[in-house]
């Protein structure tokens, strides 16, 4: 979750989804490159395999070809690896990737939202796709600026619903800000109608643009939560 560009403010969710290939891995050769079920872990591809196992229990994250990161860390530790060191490397990859684009991102935000003096007008949930090789070296494949929130299984729903719930809590979007937004909008509308400057308490007023962005964000995130819940 990127929630601030200048300075850069980032939150990394502790849970996630591990996607597994549906056939055992073998070294690529000219004769097996066409077997996507061996060389790719994409859910969109592997779900079409006859070997794909769907997880039907939201509380059982160690079954099927889509599992939890918690399971992955435990599996690595149980087989002689060091999951904490791996997680550290993954965090470093995420931070370095975001630092590389921070100057351009901050400049774009300043140009689009010059009134964002609190560095909290916008946010974005990003999805980092990372591949682990046989030496447990993480490789960054891509960054999804619009990660999928499709919930084909109960476990999918559990992970993504909790992610969105935590996002709303971190953004501190609540009904009080909603009320302030509408009051502020009424004052601005009235001042434009009468041609008089709106009188506002400097300690209680909230940036109209800031609230408008938060109101829109709250609407979109809550809509997602309701859609996934239903």
C-alpha cells in the first residue's frame, strides 16, 4: 500500500497468495517449452489444468495450487531454508523498486494535487509478483498497479477481504470525515453563490480537495468490500 509520495510512505501486507505450477518443474528444453503448466505459475493458466486443485476451505491455507505466504514461510523453514532472510530480501526488492520511481511519482502527484500538504490525498494498492528460484533467490517479475481482487475460492476471499479491510483502517477513512466533507462542500457552494468568502474555523476546517479525494477513495474501497462480501 503506497500512501504518500513525498516522503514515500509504504505498508507491506504480511499475508499474500502463493501460486504453484500444476506439474513438477523440469529444466526447459526445446521439447517441453510449450508445457505452460510446468514453467508458469499464473493462476489464469493453471486453473485450466486437469491437475489444478481448488482450495475450498478459507481456514486451510496449505491445500491446493494457491496457498498462503504463511504456508510458504513455514514450508521453507521446515526444509532447511531461512524464511526470515528471504522475507527481508523481498522487502528490500519492494522498497528499492518504489524508491526508483519515487521522484517521478512525487512530481506527478504535486502537479495533479498541489493542495496535498498532508501527503495523504491518494493511495494505491500494488501487487508485486515475485518468483523464487531453487536457491530461494527472489526475482521481481512485475508490479501490478491494479491487482486482481477476483475471489474464485473462499481462501481468495479471506485474504483479499482482510487486505481491503486493513487498507480502510490504515487510511483512517470514517464517517466523521464524510460529515466534514459535506459541510465543507456546502460552505464552498454557498460562498460561490453569494460571492462572499466562506467563514471557517482554521482549526476545524479541512481541505475540500483533500476530503473529496478521501470521500472518493472510501466509496471505491467500501464498494469493493461489499461486492466481495456478497
